[in-house]
C-alpha cells in the first residue's frame, strides 16, 4: 500500500511529463490566439454546487463524487468537472460587468470514483474552456473550433466530431413527455438504475450502457424531432459556421451528454484507436447553469478535453514518447578547489540562461565524462587544482570531440557566445 498510488491515479513523470508539457504549451498558445484567459478555481467546492449544477440524477452525482465532511461539518466535494466551479466563480466575482463574452480556460485535475480502465481514471486532467455571456450560435461554433484547432496543431488525426441539439427548456419539456411515454411502455425491460432514473429524469436513461437498456434506447424518440423553429435555426447556424470554417462533423442524434446543464448544441470528439474510452472531448451550450447556481440567466458554451486521452491518442499515433536530454555544458571537477569553482561557474552560467550542471555526486573523472554524455551535454570541461591555478582548461565539444584551450575566468563569457550567439 505504502509504495502504491491509489487505484485510478497516476504519477506523471519522465517522457510522459515532457509530452504533457508540450501539449499544455500548445493549449496555452491556442487560448492566447482565441483571447481565452486562464482561470484557476478550487479543487474542492461545496457539494451543493454539483448537486445543482451537474444535476442530482446524473451518474457523476449519484455514484462518482468524492464527497466528505470537513472538520466544521461542511459537505465538500473534490471537483468532478470544472464548468460548475467556473459558473460559481463568475457569479461570485460579478464578472457580469466584463465586456461579454467572458472566455476562460483551465487545466487541472478532476476526480470521479469510476471503474478504472484504459483512458478512465479516478484522478484525471481536463483542459476546459468556458465562454460566458452570449446566446449567439457563434459562441457554440467558436467553442467547437477551439478543439478542432487544438487537434490540428497537435497533428492528431482520426477523430470524429459529433454534434446534436437538445433544444431549449420548452423543446426539452416536449421531448421528455414523448420519451417518458416511450420508456414508460418499456419500463419492465430496463435495469434497476434506469427504473429510478426514469422517474427523476428520463433523459438520463439514454446514458445507460447496459445492453438490455441499449436495445430500448436504440428505438427511442430523438430530440432533434422535437426542436422548435428557433432552436432549429440556432442549430442550422452553428452547422453553417462549422461548414464555413471547414470543420467536418456528423450529426449524432443520440448524443445527450451525461450532465444536466446542457441546452441546445452538444458535441463530442471521438477518437478511434484508443479503446472503449474514445471520447476525448465533450461540451456544449449551457444556458441554464448560471441561473441554476443563483446568478442572472446567461448564455454560455464550453467543453473539456481529457488530457490523458489526448496523450493516449498521441502515443497511438506517434509511438512511445521519448525523453529529451538537453544540457549546454557539464562542468566536472577534481578536488576541493575544482569543486568550489565549478559550482560557482555553473551557478553564474544559469543566470545567463545557459543550461549547466556540475558534479554533485563526487564521481571519478571517467564517470563524470560518462555522465556528461548521458545528460546530453553539448560541451564539457573538468576543473582541477591545476586548471584553477593556471586559469586554463580544455573545453570539449561533445558532438565533435574537438577540444580548445580556454581561460577558466572567461568560461561564462565563452559559453554565452557559443550558446546565445
Ligand atoms: P465530460 O464529458 O464529463 O464533460 O468530460 C470531458 C472529458 O473529460 C471527456 O470527454 C474525457 O475525455 C475526460 N474524462 C471524463 N471522465 C474521465 C475519466 N474518468 N478518466 C479520464 N478522462 C475522463 C465535462 O466534464 C464538462 N464539464 C465539459 C464542459 C465544459 N461542458 C461545457 N463546458
């Protein structure tokens, strides 16, 4: 137990960490190009926020939340997702006064007590974007286009964008009535979970993965047939913008998403080749959430990408990640005087933006040279008592093997020229 991470969690290190950082860098640049600013919300919130925001009948709230009482007996929940937290933050800090829309992104861990499998963890990470303050279909399309552009910049292929519309509250009401009627007439064929879901929120039956329920779901009425003219027009405009952007999609009337806050456009990006958990991104419009959390009604759209799933795709496509070793100079030493000077020079070089490392282990000279090779040092030098006393040493180019005699006192300047030009 002591040396094993909890089930469903993962240490992130080595080449995987490097790839992660590269991906995060792309996300940050992308957001800058779209005018989306970062937000950091707490990792835990009052449980009530998720009951209200995500929805009491969802699987997340029913089965998957890490909820506990703090020492003052408050019910706290580790965030299972970021949208409700961003909505809470928006209201709390009066972001209504911003020029709208307010665009925010977050990158961080989320927690869901799920059955673990490839691509499904209990602590996982999301890159999410929330755009608050507009009812225009342009916002839905813009949110989708952020994901499309991310995948493009990462060079990820073989991903399908699926979109659907759940309509507004009135359309949903009409659809719910039809769905209730259909499911009600098949209720004895559903699993026990669905029987209780059916009473509270028939839409949630459509999320069920049980085979017996799937057979019933396959024949269920679809929400697109219940959209009013305005919602139809909204969906058509979203599609027209995507067409103009050259973003390919398929309309998938079965997408209803597993969270309660969605209205109108919903979408998923689904990858082939990373196993059963292929949904790399989910999102949509959520016009009710801000009001549900106690704010003024407000049109919003957003999405979240699962970072682990994105990395699974990159690995499936590009092969195993490789760690890059990059060091400008290794400054080895012999004896006390050499050790003192080499550490001092390495310290000054780093202030000049030169990547430098010295001997901090007390290796033999041979072992130090081997180590310099391993860390991918471009240059190396060994400083002993003689080199310090005579202010001369041999600087070795590790790629060509060439050596040049240099003044130890000028080493920082010499390296500055070599590395920074
Ligand atoms: P979600 O569909 O629950 O939506 O999650 C978004 C993405 O997070 C999924 O598509 C998947 O890639 C990743 N993900 C979810 N659960 C796990 C897990 N257990 N292990 C690994 N990856 C996982 C939301 O969370 C919404 N807040 C998205 C959103 C933002 N909608 C509007 N704004």
